[in-house]
């Protein structure tokens, strides 16, 4: 089991920064800043870590965006496809959750992502919409574009409505 005491983490941190490159220091600084901001908000650590931001829900639509930063790159210096899928799933799932009554929530039962071009630019923006709103299933779609409004990916998902745990 990994030692997670403050002393052990401080030692690990000190060892890392001794040999870190400028890019690695930039990523570390971003991670620490984003995690510090997480203390003041609700939501997941992942959303905080990659700085996902939700816009307001209106007319069965929701937009979620995130800055493009090396922390979300794959080995080819473009946004990792899994991050693009996470952005789409988060936007569609949040939209469904926002539309449900307080005693219900939803979980992803199917997700399909079609990648159009590499995730590059300053930011990615995902607009999610509901195409079917049933008692047990919601069907959604999403479009992910970069800051130049170039289509990066499209996605479709089905969400199963479940009772919210108390």
C-alpha cells in the first residue's frame, strides 16, 4: 500500500520537482491550482483537474467546455480521445441529470463517439441535446468543436434513469 502521509507526499513532490522539465512544472502547477480550486466547488476531481466548465441548461441543451492543455494530451500532443469522450459523456449526462426530478439520476448505458479531427486549439466546447426523453431512458447527442468552431467529434449516448441514493 502506498504511503499517503504528508511527509511521504512532500518527499515525493520534492523528488519530482528536482528533475522536472519546464513542461512538467507547468502541468504540475496547473494540477495543483485546479485541485486547490476543487476545494471550493462540488463536482468530481476529474472535472476539476481538467477544468471542465458547465454552462446553464436551457431548452434541453447544455454546453460544457475545457481548456486544451498538455495535461489532457496523448503521446501525439493532441487531446486524448478518452478526454474527448469524457467531455461528451459528462455534458450529455449532466444535461439528463439536470432534467430529472430530485429523486432520480441517470447512468450511461451506451456511448458512441465519432472522431472527426484531432483535438487541437485553445479549448474544446461540447453542446449536448436530448433527442428522446422517456421514463426509463434518455437518448442524447453531442457535438464537440474547438475554439475555431471546427468539428472535433460527435457523440450519442443512452442514459438509464435510476433512483438517487440517499
